[in-house]
C-alpha cells in the first residue's frame, strides 16, 4: 500500500509529517487530507476569526503530490 505524508501549515504553526501513513490510493490520501483540514478548522475556528489552512501531501519519495487548503473567516458587517 502506498505511503503518504501530510504536512500541516496554518501560517502560525507548521508541522512536518515525518512518519506518514499508508492509504490505498491517491483518492484516499486526498480524502484524509480533507478530513485533517476539517478537524483542525473545527478546533481552531473557536479561537480565531480567520483561518488559512494547508495540508501538503507527499509520497514515499517525499515528492509533493498536491496541496489541500481551507479558508475560514467571519467578518461582522455592522
């Protein structure tokens, strides 16, 4: 099974995944990256008005395959 690495960046903190995990294919790795974004946003959105999150997906050679991103913001209009 392919091995993927998921590096997390929110512009304040970065985490480089040195362990990685196995996923059946690129679609499963992409879905995992999207779940990671949702989990982080759920926790961090309570503390911040604006989030810009990124998960970089790398393969076993550490080559970048893709980047999943999520932007969350709340702006009052009054």
